[in-house]
């Protein structure tokens, strides 16, 4: 967040939208840097949790990221692979358009996504993680243009199974969305140190557009 806000040269007390903020981790930190922040997420439970941290310059709202926000912002951030989970393919483009429509003149949108080529080249198909004494059995695989993660575990003699699915979007895919939405890619970074993007070796795909 420090590197990103410094690179964007955001003015003091700039208005930032943290889109798909979850429980507000990034929103809270951005607020400590002196920015006016709104964290928005589709999950009412996540927003209800995040609201305990609200203050005069930090607010949280339930919001569908496919829809344009009612306020204009100096920057809109979509961080930590919070894109590409939609049931409908067209919602990816709708989200890009909504970000565009929520930006003030000369403002930027930022999407922090996984680098699909790095992920597929280094995919750990089977893994067991133990957290608080619970064993989580994780399977990862590619299918029909999506990266899937199946998570199975037992707790209190009950069996649980969850599946996460994210669209395997490449830089070319995002550039196509940007063209259709009428925005331009300004910068492309490959990690949180804001080094240049390399298709095979970069862990992240960080896109700055306006």
C-alpha cells in the first residue's frame, strides 16, 4: 500500500474506494496513511464485521462491484485477486466499466490479480495445511478456463467441502476488457515491489488504468 499510493502520488486526504474489501484489512491500513476510504463488499457479514473500525474518514458499505458507486474517487483499488469470481463472464467487463465510471478526472483504477502463467507453471495440486489443529486437504486444478481450489476438512465429527473458482485471466484478457470499457492500461507491475511484469516469472499482475 505504501509503494502503490506513493507511486500514484495520491494527494493528502484523497478519496479511495477499496472494492471487494472483505473484512477491511487494506481499507484500515489506507486510512492510517491519511486517506478517506470507503470499503465495499458484497458480503453483509464481512461488512458488518468491518464496521467496528469505522471513523470519520473510514466507512464500509455493502455493494456489488459490478455496479457504479454513487461517489467519485481519486483511486479505486481491487486488491489481492478479488476479481474473476463471477458466475457470468460479462460481469468482468461490467466491473471494469463500473470502476471507470467511479473515477474522478485523471484518477486511476488498480487491479491486483494473480499471474495466471506463474500460477499454472507452479501449481501445487495436492496440499495439507494444519490450522488450529484442523487438517485442511486442498486440491488445485485447471478446468474450463478457471483455476479451482477444493478444500475439505472435518470439524466436530462433521465433514465440510468448499470450492473456490477464479477465472484464469491473462494480461491479454484484461487488455481486451480495457479496450471494450474505453480505458487505457497505464502501468503493469509483476509484484508488490512494483517491479516490471514478466509473464513467466512474476507472481502478480498489477494493472493501473484510467
